[in-house]
C-alpha cells in the first residue's frame, strides 16, 4: 500500500503508531492529507507523537481503523512550507467540512503560524 492507494484516498483517519527510543509503541488517530507520495498531518510540536517522530521517524500506519490495512513508513517534520500548510487546510476544509470551517481550521492555522504545531510527512517504506 502507498499514499496514493484508493484506501488512503477514501480514509477519514489514519492510526499512527510511533515508537519511543526503547521501542515502546504509542498509537493515535489523526486526520490525513494524501499528497504526492506522502501522507501529511499536523500535531502539536510538544506532543509525544512529534517528539518520537523527531527522534527516530519510524511509524506504522493503519488506514481507516485501528486494525485496518497497514504499512511501515518514515515520518519527518516539515517546516517552513506555507504552500503545503495552505493546501492541507484547503483539503481539510473539504474533507472534514463541519469541524474545520467552524473550529479546527483556525486552531490548526494559528498553531502552524505560531510554530506551536508542525506539519508531518509520512513516506511509506518500500515493501
């Protein structure tokens, strides 16, 4: 499975498992934006998820549900890309058409502008 698969395109959520330095997993659901060969999402810079990604980048992604189709990937912080941030927000407004226009869009935009949130890119590993 890759970021351009139909399952990813249809999914409302992905479940991202990040790993501590000791290898302990932590899984959280998140919205997604499939773009080119990656999957993007935002998170708070001080979250465990962001810290773990910054430390080692290893992730397991389940598509759609916590036990949905899965793939291994590398995640990384993407800074100073206002073009990608704007495109993510535009996609979120269409995909999550109630929450983003009414509340979350403003929250995400302000977090990215203030650098309290970060854009994350997941690149699936080749099989």
